[in-house]
């Protein structure tokens, strides 16, 4: 796997493109005018590993809260702007580190000039966000719909608007709800520009459907070396997007964060509530950043052997749990009610040892 080398842009100290890792982003679903809720969600996203957070800025009231939010955010922020160039200016003045706009929908040439000058003065990159649901009418007529070619043409049109003003701190995204169209669009764009690409499948759906569509689409692109920053879009708590994103990256060997949970799918031999145990272990380890493997198995006969490469694990049977490290049994736990607390004690001891 060889990543395509793209230009580097900097968003509040977070490098995107070039030799930087694939960055993980998300977007708040709070009302930006509600500072407390928005900052709380930003903090939750950051704790989960999100590196850049986007905020909707629909009106002046939302823009007026950006400075206060910016002062409390642990990660760089991007303002999502449509139609009103004044909101982009207000966001930059508030210290927001980047903009997501379509230059073609924020007004006439003079307004584009004003936004570009302000972005240059503040050192703020601009993401050109092309969406299959809002393509220009002339492109829809010309290409017969929101085809990959139409999306790329739209993106290049907006890139040209910035380039002719001497602006090159650009990211590009080309999103649709169709996995195949999105993949095709990014492949086309990747062959035409060296700007970093923000990849994602928009409107992907609820937790399971959205995770599957995102894993397929983003996995294809990332495996081909396409993609410098990514968002997994889910109809769910945005914090869940971060976990899915890192699992996609982990599966491709691109990035790792936190423990990898290995668990068996259960079968007729399972004699404990393995699903509940695995979910509780995963939840308890959600805030841990160290990289290691944890196995939660449902068979005391085959569990340790099947997960022998795990750093630490537990295999449960009728009224009994075997805790093991690297496939070697270290202790036995009696009573189903003791499996989780005793296993977590062993994991905590394991982490203390690693950290010392």
C-alpha cells in the first residue's frame, strides 16, 4: 500500500497530507449557539481521538458564539459555511482554524475575494466540499445527473476560483451516499490534483449500515493510497464515528489507537453471556489510548489457543473464567458475576506494568 503524496496543509497545528498520518475528523451535531453542549461534545470527540472538529455556522447567532467555543476547544475547529460570506469572516475573526465552503455559493466575485484574503491573513485552509445532492444545475444537465465526472468538474471549478486568487491551502471532498460513485469520484480527482483529499461517504446511515458503507468505501480508497483525512458519517452519536474510523485505519495497518478487542461470535458451546461481557470490556477500555490486544472468548477449551497472540484475554465457561496472557493461563475466576471485575483488575495491572 503506497499513499499518494499530496501537498501539506496545516489546520491549527495539525498537518494534513504529505507525510502526515490519515487524520480523523467529525462534526458536532449540537446547536452551535449552545456553547456548553457544543464544547462538551468537542471534548468527548477529542477524548475519543478526533483530531479536527467541524461546526455548523448557519447564522449570526451561531457565529457570535465561535470565539467562546474556540477558547475552550482542545482541537482545531472548522466552520461549515454556506451562502453568507460574512459568516466565514466572523469565523476567522473568532480564531476558527479552517473553513468548509463552496466558493460558488457564498456570493459574487467580490465576496469570494474578501473571504480568500481573510483566509490568507489568518492562515486558514479552505475545504471545498462537493456533495452529490447540491451540484450546480448546469453540471447536472451536462452530465445527466450527479455522476463522478460531474462532481470532479464541480470540485475543479471551485479549485480554479481559489487558485486564480493565489490561494493554495486547499482540501477537497467529493461525497455522495453511493459508495461506488464516491470511490470513482475520488479516483478521478486524485489523478488530477495534488491537494489533500478529505474522504467520506455522506449520509451513510445508522450505526451498522453507516459503518459498513464507510468501511467499504473508505477502505477501498485508503487501500489505493487515496485519502489524507476522513470522516465516518453516521446517524448516531458523533463519538461513535471516531471508533469506526480508527478501526478502518487499524484494519489497513495505517494507524492504531487504543486496544483491539478480539471476541468470538458465540455458538452453541457458549455458556456465559459473552456478548454482554465483550461489550462491557469494550466500553470500559474506550478511553484507553495504549495499543494492545484483548481477547474475550466464550470457550475455556479453545479460547486461549484461538487467541494465543492476544496480550491479555479471558475465556469463559460454565461458572468459570480463565484469564490468560499470550495464550498462557495466569489464573482462574469462579462465578459469572466475577468475570468482568476480575478481568478488569488484571487489565489494569497489565497497563500499570506497561506504563511503569
